[in-house]
């Protein structure tokens, strides 16, 4: 069953697949509880909810026995010019990556059910996720043998780098786990730490409250004055720690997924264009894009600051 799932995952368009045994993540639970108690989550109050589900997939989906993890490369061939207001590469595509991942996960699930029967998945609980549920996706990807969590706090796959979307499918059957964990291979490299303009990375982890992605997308508050001039032109998300990572420079390669075709306007929109853009124009350009997660009003304030 393990080989069938891996082969099928690749056949429906994913770039990598691994499998782990469903179990409680006790070490992560202890770290996360301390992390939350320190207020490191900032305005991301949703991280305080569903704590037990987040650290144990068997609580999230009763009967879960195996965690199937898939990766989708999203590194684009074309990138924005340096002088333009920057959008994180995960949001380049016309279609929101959540939609793309869910469609492929449904395909994978359908193939598994066709081969092994409907008892493989829960009939009463959602069991497929991509950045949309209380589950520690990066840790499960690591446990499934798909890479390691680097100093940039991102999953790094040895042949894909860190420009990958992670998808999870929880199965109610025992599947032989993939060989794991993958050894930590950042060595003494500190390029991501040294490149982070807000010092969100510190070598021991990441302070999300200083992260440019958090400041531009997640925070409900005004960007602190001492950080406003450190956004490095980013208006929706940030790729700085990705861009400097040697694993991306050496092994990252453009994706071949038609579903991730970029929104053409992002390669030409200037500061002035963003300032003049109407809500109607914003909605028309980014109607299905992940950019809609960021409000036009907030983007305008960031562009002006």
C-alpha cells in the first residue's frame, strides 16, 4: 500500500510523497505550549485553539493511523523585478494554492479508495488538509522522510528546496511508514538568519511577530515603527530566507504545474499602480488568487509607508 500511495501521489501531480505513523507529537506539544504562553503567536489567536488536535492527528480525526504527506513545488520560472512591490512566490498563481492542493488531494484519495475501499478514510471528519487545519504540517513532512526543518523554520527537501506546498491526507489504515527522519543538513550555514531584515530568525527558531509575512498578512495591528523601513519592498508575504538558502540556489528548479500559472499583472504593478488601484480592479485581477488574503487597504498602507 505504501508504494501504491507514493506512485499515485506522483501520478496525480505531486512532486514528493512520504508516510508516517499517526501518533502524538509530545515534544512539539511541550514546545508549543511554552511558545504560546510567551505570546509568540501575536495576533494569530487561532493557534491557541484546538491545541490537542494540533499535536495529535488521532484527536483531529478519530481512527487515524497513518499520515500521508505530499509536496508540490511552486518555485516560479519568472520572478518580479527588484524595484516592484513584492508578493511572495506562493501567491504568484492565478488560482489560490489551497484550491490546487485540495483538488490533487481529492484525486489521490479517490485513487486510494478505488484500490483499497472506503474504510481507508473517515466518513465523519475532514481528513485532507493543506495549510487549512490545526495540524503541524512541517513536522509531519519531516517525520515522513521528506526533508528537515531548517534554520529558516521551513521544510527543506533535499531535491526540491523549500519552495514547496505541503498537503496532508489522514488515513484510517496502517501503512508502512517511509524511512525517517531525514538528518538536519543546514550545517553551520546562517545565510537565512543573516539575511532576515527584521531579525525574526535567531538560530533557535523564529519570532513570528517580527516576520515580514506575519506583519504584512497575519497581523491585525499597525506595523511597528521600528520595522516599517525593514520590509524590503514586501507587501504580501516574504521570500528572503527562501531566496538566500543554498538548497534552493543549488536544487530549486521551476515547477511545471499549469495550475500554478502566475497572475501576469504582478510582473508590472508599480507602487503608483497599487496606490491608484480600486477595489473593483483588485477583485478582478486577484479574484481566485491567494493575494486576496491580504486586503487592498493594508497593501496600500504598506506601499505608502
